[in-house]
C-alpha cells in the first residue's frame, strides 16, 4: 500500500532530521565552562525551546554528558569533567548516530 511506504518514508525522514539536529546540538554546546540558553540553542537550530529540551533529555538518557542548570545564569553545556568523558567529548558525540535517540 502506498500509504504505508509513505508513512515509513516520513518516519525515516523525521528520524534523520532529529539525528542531524541532535548532532548539531552537541556540536553547538561549548565544551568549556560556558553555558548556552535553551532559547539561544532553539534559535540556532531553528526549532522551539521545547524541542531543544526534549533533545537534551534524549541525549542525556543515551549517556551524552550534558549538564542543564535552570534559572538566571543557567543553561546547557557539555560536562567535560575528568572521568566523565576522559577529556574527549567527541567520543560521547558518537552516540548521536544511534537512530533510536
């Protein structure tokens, strides 16, 4: 049935877009002590703040060391604490290619 193929194709496309967006999110986060606000990440990625929040949560559940701090002066950043990433956040970035995220 053409509708099944269409739905499968659409789902694959949406998954690819999410994976690409999450990869960009990880690349955008500073691997330093700097924080990025969810709003600024959403603007950079062309999505809503809620989408960024969901992506951050998915990535954290997948083991990507992302730290989130609410409130004024807060935001999101990669946790490059020694022992968490071995000093190599790019190793953890490889997790993003997992389509189940």
